[in-house]
C-alpha cells in the first residue's frame, strides 16, 4: 500500500494538472467543509452549494496557494467566506422605488431647521 501523500504535496501535484491529487484533497476535506457550511448556513441545500463553491474556488486558486498556512486552514477559510456570501445572498433587499412615502413628514412638517444646501448652516 503506497504511503499517504501530504496535503501540500497533493496541492503541488494538482497545480501541475493531476486531477486525482485534487480529488484526494476533496475526499479528505469534504466532510469538514460540509460541517462548517451547514453550521454557518443552517440549511442543507445552501451547505451543499457552499461545499461545491469552496472546492471550485480552491481549484481555481491552487496556483496562488503559497503554503503560508496549512491546506486545511486555507480550505476552511474559503468555506467560511463562501458561507458568509451565501448568508448575504439570502437577506432580503428593498428596491428604493418600492418604498412608500410617509403620510406625514418625519419632522412633523416643521422645516425651519432643514438646510436646503449642505453648505448652509441649520437654524434652530
């Protein structure tokens, strides 16, 4: 049985086009990446998307992995960032055109203290 390659060695091989080396990295780390994504997103479908996005991003950035950290740390950081992205995408956004005007002016109609230009001082 051949000796198990280190993660950094697998990255070096993957950078040179060895898909099997990258596949091994995926197999080694997918459960942990999945757990991080599920814990952060709290949604199985989103966690699955984050898992895929994490390894796609890692594949695309392999040549930029400088080895300043462990491969696991690098992958988990990508997973955390992708989880944050997924959470941000689900937040509802309001289009300004859909906002309605208040029935009464917020200041009660007294506009004496509102400046017409930002360079004019406000008067009480």
